[in-house]
């Protein structure tokens, strides 16, 4: 039986993953931001899983929870950094406070958890870190730039970390979902307070599109959960795993455009040395 730590299991992919992991016979330690959610979860699970209150943006709270896990559970096999939220708005529209909130949740929150569990995983010389990113963590979209930045940061940190952990027997995978039928585009989604008319046909259209697809996305969170579980049991898991047709199309499109730029401008690039 594996022990999983999954952040942000109150809804969406985190909730679906926690249920699927439990159903598969593994033990879940799941985090919530509200004590009432913790109490309800623990009553329902009756020892089959453990809910804990933890705000990933609060480093001291994260350290306290991981110390509790180390003392009372003793091991961690899989750590899933899932907590975070979406944000839409043109770059110019986003306030510093809004940007910091996105980065605190989507990047620093994952960083806090990752750094806190690494001593346990290093001592074990085993474990698997799953970073829930997005196809928006690989290719940016007008109107989604601040969210893109938070996930680009997560991916950059995680790609480097994967190389650092490889000799230690610890695996890391970046999961890049496309649009899934979760609360991501609904109640948990935030919009820049400022509106600038010049961006109505770029960022403005993106805001409207996000709201219109809520609940109609192609992705099934239950199937995504099963894909992540199968990933953990694979002998040679990938560094990146896109999930969904849209994610595959988005990532393939960027790779194609990058290669096109390299091909078209290689002479200029090569001429910039010596």
C-alpha cells in the first residue's frame, strides 16, 4: 500500500484523485483550507484516509503538517502538488497584489510542499513527486499570462529538480492537463479587477470563453485520476504527461512554432558568436 499526500482535494482533480487512490487501496493524506472540510472528510473516511488543514501559501503551516506526517505516518510514496487556482486578465490589467496571489498559490505553494517533503524522500531514496501544471504551463495564451507565468515557473523549477533527484531514486513528473470538467473555470477562477478596452478582443475574449466552457470541457477528472495512478506504477514514468486532446494539440503546436523559428533564424543565431 502506497501513502499519498495530495494538496487541494476539496474539489476538481484533487478530489477525483483522492477518491481513485482510496478506491485502489492506497492511503491518502489530503489537504483542505477549511477545518469544516477536514472534519467532514475524516468522518466520511473513518480511518481509510486523513484530511488535514493546510494552506500551501503558509510555509510554517506546511512545515508543521509535514512534520506531523513524518512523525505519525513515517513514509511518503507519492506527493501531488495540486492546490492552486486560475486567473484571467491582460498583463497590464493585473495588479501587483493579484499577480502575487497567483504566484503564491501556484508556484510558491508547490515549492513549499516540495522542499518540505524532500528530506523524507531523500532518506527513503524513493518516492514520486507529481506536479500538477497545465498545458498553459507550456504554451501561453493572451489573457492568461499571469497564470501561464505561475505554471511556467513551476515547470522550470520541476524540470531542474527532476535532474537533481534522479541519482537519489526519486522520480518527478509534470502533469499538464488541458480543459477538464472541474471547478477550475467556475467558482475557483479569478478575474483581474481592471478592464482596459484596448484588450477586449484578446484578453477580453479569453475571459468570456473561459466562463462559457465551465462544465462543458472535454476532460473527465475521473479518467485523469486513473491516468495519474497508472503513471505512478510505471517503471519508467515520463518527465511530462499531457492529459487530453486539447493539451496534446496545444503542446504540439508550440513545439512546431519553436522549431519553425529555429529553422528560419538559425543563420542569425549562429552569427552571434565569436
